[in-house]
């Protein structure tokens, strides 16, 4: 295990303080070992500057007095370090009853919404969360089991937008055992969330059952293997994104809010995977909902794009996709348009058969 100096030097190398020490950085701190290691590490490596570290803690109230204990712990730690702390409490019974994974998802959405609000209130340029390499490996494995594409295999991004701020994950290269060892060298306590061992949650079954089983029976370095897979997938996805951007520049026409036209004649012999990625890209650029757009729907949309290029087949074809997005072949192009109607269910094709 690395020493305190080695850990802090590595942390500074992952996110050099000169990039953020003159800015306001919001630290998402739950009180667990990961976020406590982040706050202690960043507090130590931060150089003198005009900026500041501000801590944000959301009390989900999912564990009664234990949740309140987490809040008091974080507030006390901030007082000891001389850091400002913004706390928000979720209303009692806000999440209601439901399946464990749905509850976890709702809590995550509430947490990020709070972080975005807090970042705006304090003028933070960055919001730092304490996701680790273990979280990354679990996420990649979860997506493999559930079904995913290249972008999903890339796992948790190191950075992404969060409102006007940028979300950053400075601990994404560290194993959890390294963080615990670091806190031990400091004599720094942390909170333990008993729900992290609750096997009703899918992530906990991956963490405590599947990964240990694979490590014991197949590959002791399964976490490292999953991390390598994520790195390679991320590099490949960057190449794909560049090719898709070039294809969009050639083929996307008349793009305005709520409407877009794609000319397949300008795409050449683009591979089916890149066709689907192009459609996903323009869909996201429009801000259309994609939660109900699965592999089948993207393949069908790509099929329509290919059919639009087929001059020998002039039969009409119109399709309504999830999110009330209509796709129609006309004048050799694929026209996509979203009406202001409520989300429409996936419908059968209206192209004549035979």
C-alpha cells in the first residue's frame, strides 16, 4: 500500500492542484471511506490560491438515525478542516416504497440534482465525486451482464458536464483498499453504510458475490481486467465519435430544434454500427428522450436510413418511435421530427409489406 505522501502525490498527479486551486470546487462527501479520503487528500494537496473547497452533503434519510449520524460526522469533519459545508435533507418518506434498485436510482438522481443546485449557489467550477476504480469495474461488469455497447463498456467517465459546472472524479484510478490504507495512516475515521452489504441491491451482489467468485474461480485479477476493458473501450469510443462527427458534417441537413434531415447519399458505405451511432448522436443533439430506445429501435431506424438511399424502392415508410419522434422517408432522405405531444408508445411500421 502507498504511504500518505505517495497517495497524495498520486492524487496531485491525477488532478494537478494548479488546475483548480484558484477556483471553487464542490466536494460531494457522504462520510464513507471514499469521499472522506477525497476530502482529506484534496485538502492536503491544495496549494495556496484564490479558490476554495466547499463540501456538499445530502441526507437521504434512508437509514433513520444513521443518516443523521452521517450528516453530523461530515459537518464535524468540515469544522475540523475549516471548510464550508452545505447540507440538504430530503423530506421524510420522499422516496417512498419500491424495489431496492429503483430506490438506489432515485437516490442517485436526487443526489446529482442537489449537487447541481449547490454548485450554482456557491459558484463552483468543478464538482468532485469519490468514485473509485472498484466502482468503475462494478459498473462495467453490471453493464456487460445487463447488455451494453462500446460506450457502455467505457464505464464511468472521468469528467462530464453538470449544469454550468464540470463533474470530475479524481479517485477513479484508485482502489478502495488504497483509500482505506491512506485514512489509516491519518488515523481518520469514516462512516460505514450498512446498506452497502444489503444483497437486495444488484451492485452489492456484483461486489460481494460475482466479482469474488470470478476472482476465485477464473481470474484473480478480474478487477484489473475489467478496468483495461474500460480503457480500451473508451479509446475506441473516441475514435467512433470522431468518425460519427465527420459523417454528421457530411449528411445532416436542415437541423433545427425538433426537426432534422439526414441525406444517406452523403454517407457512402458507412458500417451498420456507425450508422446507429450517427443516429444516436443526432438524437442526443436534439435532446430527445432515449431511455426507451433499445437496440431493436436503433436498428430499425438505421434500416430506414438505408432504405432512404435505395432509389429502386419508393414505397412510403413512416414510423413513430418512443418520445413521440416520427421518422419518415421522403425525397431520398430520412426526416426526423418530434411533436409536442406526450411520449408515444413504440408503434408498428406503416410501410406496406409484400
